[in-house]
């Protein structure tokens, strides 16, 4: 393990505190500590493995757990929104039951956000809850999905419409191992998608103890894009720090004014478009559908424009968010969107809606956001106008 590893503590109100370790090699290095953390002798370990990971990297990590005395079962899951389903969850649970694993024996989630969400949900349900250790292998999962205990799958309506993360559970991990050595295998597009969540954190971080996060991120993009280890460790640790403080304050997303819902900045817009299979980030149909992070990037601009239309922020913030998104190599506009009425109806399906009323997390200043109930439809539509191409 490299010397530059960092540790961030997460303190949820209803579950034991846990550590996020950030560094190169942390997933392997933890193998000898897992039994001690769980207070059990090494026994059976069920690894849910992202099908997109290089086999040699997975073998290296899981081999370390075998050397530490764990009998490892692998269950490979495809990292796609369609595969993030009740059917996949059923398959994982059946495979888990097939091992005979008992209540104190753990699940290890090795992969991106989709795999972490499915594995975490399976761990929450199997025998009514077994320990899970999240080992995020994408930037997006490391800075967001793996921390905070949200797990789940998408639900498909009879019409075929996919509702994002509509079935799930809060199930906090016992540890998170953000191993930046896994990022080497990420394609450019997938890596950049993770930066969208970093921009999101930078747009709320002033209230959460890291005022300079966005400026540092945008000023360090060259080092980050060339995946310099030290820059990646700092990027992940600072973003996890913001997320840990937000989750510690409002684990169950109950705050009426913000709290954990602040982490949904850009996401209600994003959820309305990311399951539309024809949308592409650059006009090339071969690149459809949008990656979650690409949809979030567009959603951040739309949220800023909505907020500016309501007079909650200076109009100039929209340009600054757009420039930040563009600097990360993420899309700032998109063609082929349905009309505003259709999009706003899809936003009302989002699980953050309450009594059919829309609630949006919107920027209200530099590095600050709030949860706003009932934004006027014209302002919500101004958000969509800000990202329509052509
Ligand atoms: N990704 C948003 C949250 O964890 O609350």
C-alpha cells in the first residue's frame, strides 16, 4: 500500500461509525484486518464482482483475502442500469444462500456504483442483514455511492419506464476501501463521469467544512485527469470528507431544508433523462445511453439555471457551473430531449417528490445549496432550456 493513504471517518446516527480508507492498494491491504473488524474468525466471504473489472486486479485483491484465510465465493454482476434489477438481486441472494453464509459472515462489493448498490441491498436483505464492505473501483463510486449506506435497485414499470433506485434500503457498510489503483482501468469517459459528483460536492461544500473544494478541483484537473496518485487520493478523501459530514448530520435524509438531500443537487434533472436510452452525450448514437455522471453534469447546469430563474442566485453562477462541467470534459448541452411537460412529469416520479409535489435541491450561493419545495414550473423549464442543444 502506498504511503499516501488517507482515512475518513463516517459517523451515522443509527449504525456503527466506520472508516473510509483512500489510497493505492487499500483493498488488498485490508484483507488481514477484516476478521478483526467483524470480530469473527475468517470464514466465508461472498464477493460481488463488477463484470467490467480486469480479472488480474480482482484476482490480486481476492487472493489476498484467501491468503488471510477467507473462503471466497465470487458472484459477477453486469454494471448496467437494466441489470440493476430485482432479477439480478434475486440471483445474488440465491447465490448467497447457496453458500450457506451465516449472519456474521460478510459480503464484499467490488465494483462501481451499480454493483455496490446491488451488493449492499443483498447484504441488507440476506438473513435480514449481514455485514458489507464496500470496495468502490470507480471514481464515481468512491466519492459518492459507496459511502453513506444507500443501496438499491431500479424498478421497471409495466410501460417499460425505469424508476431509478426505487427499491432499496439504508445499510451502512462496515468499511469502505477506496482503492485508487483500480482507477487505472477506467476508460476516459467513465473517469470523467465521476468528476460530475466532485463538481456537485464543490457546489455544496462551503457549508460542510471545505469551502475551497471546487476551486482546488478545477485548479488540479491536469493532475487529476492524468490520474496522478497523490491528486486522486486528495480528490477522493476531500469529497468523501464532505459526504461523510453530510451523512453524519442527516443519515436518513429527513431534513426539510437540506441535509442529505443536498447530495441530490442535479439528480432530479439527471434521473429524468438518464434512463432515456436514445440520449447520447455528444450526438453520436453509438455513445447512448448517458452515463449517470454525464446526466448529473447536465443536471447541475439545469439546477443552477432553475435557481437563477427563481432569483435565488446570480445568473453568472450558471456560466461558472457550465464552465466547470466543460473543463471536466463533461457534456453541457444535449439534443433529443422530450418536451418540458414530459420531462417535468418524469421529475415528479422521482422518489424525492412528496405528495406529487416537486422538491429540488438548488444552488443558493457559491458552494451552498438548499432543498426547495414547489419551484415554479417555468423555472424548472428554464433549467431544461439551459441544457437543450440546438
Ligand atoms: N448519492 C446521494 C446520497 O448518498 O445521499
